[in-house]
């Protein structure tokens, strides 16, 4: 977003200064203290933030950043925040203006009250109020937005009102607000379900689609997930195979970056595997893209250190294979055929056929906890091997468990086939989520 310098006229104090409007919209307080209305505490600021993004000359502080700082300061997401805490919060998130509000419902009517706070002085620039029926909630929010814009003198710089206004059904909006509330409480699985319901209720609800994509893969703007997987021991392996004795894979989210000229999200796996005679340390970065249909695999990069030296391996895919579709339902199938490009002081191409199907749902317990999962079966066929992979995938959580088997297809070259079989046998057959936390 382009940061535009504006002439900021602060009403009432006669002070004129050049500044950037960096605005943070805080959760609206539930003046009724009615838990059934808590969804509005996050729904209102989400849609106000979305509306304000239509205006040039204004930078909106990301909702994730606000939630993160509020958690650090131990501030509640549904109640009133005192003035000193508001000013401190504004400075911590780098805002110069905060929108602090509350709502109160009486019978069929609801009143929204918002204060526009100058973070530098702690003074109130303006107070805006709007009252109407619940079904007119979007009009009431528009009034708050227009009050803020006019008091910041943005309209005189742009010449006309920008188009604002989130519009959807009240049912879809309630699911959206509930999803935002659960997201603030770090219940990403519940958030994904609620955002999904909002999209199903109103397929044209763009804001809900974007929030659903975030919660689905638990990738907020800066990614704060961490995992640890432990290898399961192999069975009936020969002593001379130098099989895996123990190992751990710590998987954590990295952030946004570019890979192969594509904007991607990263997950980084740090592996420490103890073999019979030596150990292997590997850093494997997975690159994922959020597309229209789901999460796609863009490629990976591995840096491996062992007794025999260090190596770097890069993989790219064309076209990108679909990993996890947004529409999760038992019986869903998809098939992809793609080329896998490898780079490790050489350039090899492998043709891969992948057939995927969601075969069921299951609640499973692993060391990290109990999760409701979709079971995805993948059949991957390459030139020399076939791999069957079963994944237990929990929306908003990620992969909870993986079980795999590999079949070697080499014929004729007995020595090569035996070597491939030994390498395949040494692979772990199962991975489980053993630790699970969020570093927000």
C-alpha cells in the first residue's frame, strides 16, 4: 500500500501537521455483557477495517498485529479498555489514530458508539454515534466510517466519497463475526468452520472468503505456528541398514516470500535424525500458495548436513499440485499430473501422477491432543517408485498424522532395485503431531 502524506487538520485544537494516517480499529466492547452478542466485538472492527482500506492516504494496522499486542498486554478482546491502555496500545502497534468503540442492544435497536483517539496526545478527536435496527448494522457501520473520514479531512483530498460498505445477510455476518472472535481466541479450527459457513451462506461475501483462507491453513500475515513430529521406528529392518533409531522434525511457519517468481507462504522443517552410526541434520523449507481452489505446493528447498558433507536440493513443480482443497467433503476426488524439477548440481525432471481422495472423517488422539480430521489418501506414481500416503488433516490446524508406504517399481537391474528398497525401508512409516503451540 502506498503511504500518502496528507495535511492533517485536527478539529478543535487548531494544530496543523503533516502526517500519515495509520489507523488501528480495536475490538468493540459489548456494553450488554451478553455472550450471545460477543461475535459483534470482532465482526464490527473487521468490516470497518475492510471499509477503510478503500481510502487512499490511510494505512490500516493489521488485525493480527492488534490481537498479538493485546494478548501480550493481557487486554480482553470483548470488553472496555481504559484510556491509558488505549494510548499505550496505539503506540505499540504504531498507530497514530485508534478507533475505540462499543455497542449496546435494546430490543430491536442497536447503538454503535465510536471514539477517534489521537495516540500522540491521548485526546479524543471525535465521537460518532449511530442507532438503528440490527438488520441495518452495515449502514450503521458506514456512518462510523464516514465520520472518521470526514474528520481526517481525507475527502477534501480525494474529491469524492469512496465506495464503502460491506453487504451480506445477517446470518452470514454472524458466522463471519463468530469466526473472527474464535480467531482472536486462537481457536483456528472453529474459526475456519464459521468462516466456511459464512461463505456457504453467501458465496459473494469476499471478506469471509479471505478470512476463511487464512484460518483454513492457519496462515495469518506473519505465521505463528510450530509443530514437532517424531519418527516412528521401522519394523523388521536388517541390522546392517543403518536404520533410523530416533529423530525429531520441528515444523514451524516462516512467513511470506517469493519462490520461483511466486508469492508463497513457507513452512520450515528442522530435522535431526540419529542413524545407527551417524546423524543427519536437515533444514527443509516448503513453499505453499493459496489459490482459488485451495492450498497448492509450489516447491521446496533442503539443506542437508551429514558425515559425508553438505548439500542443497531444490524442487519445483509445474503445474502446481493441489494439496488441500477449501471444499472438504468425504468422497471428493482430484487428480494432477505434473513435472517435478530437481536441482542438486544437476537438473532432473520427473513426471508425477497423483490421485487424491477424501475417504472419511475421524477424530484421532495423538500426543498433541485430540483433533477432528478429514482422511486424505494420495497415490503418487513416479518412474521408479509408487507411494501411498494417508493424511489426517484438520482444518485450521494442518496435518495431524501421516502414514505412508512405498513400492519400488525397478525391474531388471537387481542391484539398483535392492538399493532402492533398502532406502525406502529406512524411511519412517508414520509421523504424528506431538507438540502443538502458537507463538502469537
